[in-house]
C-alpha cells in the first residue's frame, strides 16, 4: 500500500476510482428498496443518501487509515442502507493490507451489524434470518477474497525474493568458480613450469659464469637448455589442455579427454625420470620408491606397485617431488637431496623430500652459478598444501635446524 505522502500511481488511481464506482453502484442498486422500506420518511431517506455519498467519498482515505475507516463505515452500516457497499470495500482493503488480527475483529463487528440492521431498517422483501444471512455472506465473502489476494501477493513477493536470492547466489557461485579456476591455473603453471625454468636458469647461469668453458661443455649446456625449453613448451601445452577439460579430469590420466590427443598427465611412474633430470644438472639425489617398501620387489613388481596407485594420488606425489627438487635447486643448489616414496595400498602413500640447509643466509637462499638467486614467488608450498588437501591427504614442510623437509601423506585405497 502506498503511503499517503507518496504520489498515487496510475494503477492506484485506477483502483481507487473502481472502488468508488463500486460503492456508488451499490447505492444505486439499493435506492429503490430503501425508498420503499416501511417507516422511511423523506428526511431519513435524504439523510441516508448523504451518509452514503460521504461514505463513498471517504474511500479515498482508505490508503491512509484503513482500519479506522473500516470501523467507522461498518458501524454506520448498522443503521444506513447505503453504507454497506463502502464498508465492504474498506473491509477488503484491511484484509489485503493488514494482519489477520485486525481483519478478524473487524469481520466480527461487521457480522454483528447484520444482526442490528434488520431491526433498525427492516426489509419488506426479506425476513430477519435471510437479511442476516445475506449480509454476513457478503462481508465474509469480501474478507475471504481480500485474504486470498493478500496471500497471493505474499507468495509472489516470496518467489520474487527467492529468485533474486538465487540470482545472487548464482553470481557468487560464478565468481567462486572463476576464482577457483584462476587458482587452479596458477597452481598448474607453477608446478609444471617452475621445475623446467629452474633447469634453464641453472644451465644459463653456468654459461654466463664460465664463458671460457670448452666448446664441448658449452654445446652440452646449450643442448640441455634447448631440450628444457622444448619440454617447458610441451608442459605448457599439456597444462592448457588439462585446464580445458572437466574439473580435475581424472579420465585424462590415460591420455584421453579434453584437447583430443593431449599427452597423459604425470604419475608416480614418472618420478624416476624427474630424478634423472635433476641428476643431469648436477644435483645429488638419493631416491627410494615403493619398490624398497615392498620388501625387495623386482622391477616389474615395482612398476606394478606404482601403477596401482590412483592417478590423482600419483600425480600429486609427482608434483610434490617436483616442487621439492625445484626448491632445493633454488635455495641449496649444492646440497644433496633425499627423496623417499613409501607406503602400501590401504595404508596410504608417504612422500618425503629433504635436503640440508644451505650455509649462506641461514639456509634460506643460495646463489646459483651466475651469482644471482633463482627467483621464486614463494607460493609453491601453499599450492602443494591445497593440492594435497584436495586429494584427501595432508602436507607438512619446514626446517628442523639442519635440513628442510617436505613430507606428505596421500590416500591409497586398497
């Protein structure tokens, strides 16, 4: 309902005029029976018409004072034959715009007036009981209609609010999906490219530090740089293909999925190749895999054990080892690195990467061959922790005084 201080809209004007005409039509419809009512003098008839006209005009105040106006009009309907039409409109307004409590007591008052009116203004065509029944049915029908309109409006308002809430939630979900996608892209880019680019930095730094090296060594370093750059491009293409696939595209582990012929994702069986690349650039790596954990398995058995690890778990273990080797190469380039992957189906997979702290700067950083530290954003371990958590595992990292340790437990169902 509009406030009295607010301007009426075109719809408000239409509804108000319709209510006025409806009440006036009721007067015209009953004027003949009022004139023929026994005991109705000319003065009473004129006074009744004036009261009826004023009640119709008073309906313009129903938006400002709906309950007081309805109470007055219902009270007058007990003695005036021309007021019930306006009183019914006022009751309808209260039923639509006011709580049930106000509607109930006004409805009770209206029914009570139907008991009084036949005594004050008897109808020659209706008995007392019929007059009471007709009047009560009229008021109750108007009140019921108003309550139906009120409930329908509340339902529409609730649906509208629910739609707005759903739209807002959809927007939030879209923003969250975009944020998760950005985080996933950043994590994949870091995990895949940081390792390759650190290799490039080491070899390029060696060439800069030793420009007088024998041509054979320069050729070998240049070949490694070319190979690493090519591999970095292949890894970048692989990451883009994975990110175009459905979330976490586990089915892509076998090389099938989004991107058509995209290369398979790394698994636990690819860790030895990762270790070999680290050894190629001069990092001393001690590596033990699930083969040792199985009590002297052969090569075929070791491959079978690695193959039995779920693809998501194996990929996460690969990324953890990759990040551990990259960090060791950045912050302690001359320190040996120990990589241990143990576990069994039903117990979980444990991945541990450790290296002694570098002597310079308390082990926090160390220069490479070129005399400048390999840059890093410091977000790799955070991304690894998120990756391990998404895989259902946990990751811990930190220095214990003599070495930096990176350890993780990942689920390996039986």
